[in-house]
C-alpha cells in the first residue's frame, strides 16, 4: 500500500510502551504525581495490561509494561538512551516544575527560548521526559490545562491536606543517584 503526501496510512497514535519494574509503583507515579488517568487495566493469562494517559485522549497513552526478561530489565529507565521518551505539553512549565520538585522528582534543563519554556524530568526509574509549553493555541493547550488542573487538585504541596505519591525506597534513591552520576 503506497501513500501520497495527503493520505495517512494510520488513523491515530496509540500506546507507547514504558518498561517498568513494578506496575503498581509506576501507576502511583504516573497517576498520583503526573495526574494521568487509567485508560485500561486488565489481567489476562497472568499478564497485566495497564495503560495510562491524559483524560480526553483515550487513543494515545502509555502502556506500563513490567519487564520480564534480563534484557528488558536492563532497559528500564534507559529505553531512549537518555533522550526524552515523550514531550508533554502544558500551559505553565514553572508550576509543573515546582510540583515535580515538591514530590522529589529530578528536574533539570529548565530553559526559556524565544517562543517557549521547557524542562526535563525523570520518572521513578530514570526515564527522561520533556515538558514544554505551547505558544500557539492549536488544541494541545487545552490538554495541558486539564493536566495542570488535575495536578493542582491532587497534590498536598499545591493546596490539598495530604500529598499524594510515595517516598522513594532506599533502592530507588540509590538507583536515582547512580543515574544522576552517569549524566
């Protein structure tokens, strides 16, 4: 099947696989700290199919897939060789940075360019992400507003009585320190 410049072969982007050591721990991070929603959570044949994403964007999301082989376990947190796995859009990069730091998330490379602000952060396993604001209002801004609002409502450091998320285990702190030293 050939495509022309004005014809798409596919109708939408789907899930991006993120290898994790523990699906429940990853869910706490992505849901409680980043404000993602559970899009799909089913166990079949002994395997768990856990997908998270942004509300209102049910087709695109993350498949939090537990690593099962030695090779997959080696790739946890390093799937993209230190480059961001995805870029997430928001209206307020500074608010997101403050929120992430309040939850012990490593944030770096905060900068302001002529037309945008951005920062990088890593998940509980060291996977790198990029947050960026969008100067144009082309549909991505409304998704960013929803994400910002969810984070504000669910966070103790943003106004609620109790912070959500969890403290890092000694093993995770050690791993995070090791990853930071490599950079």
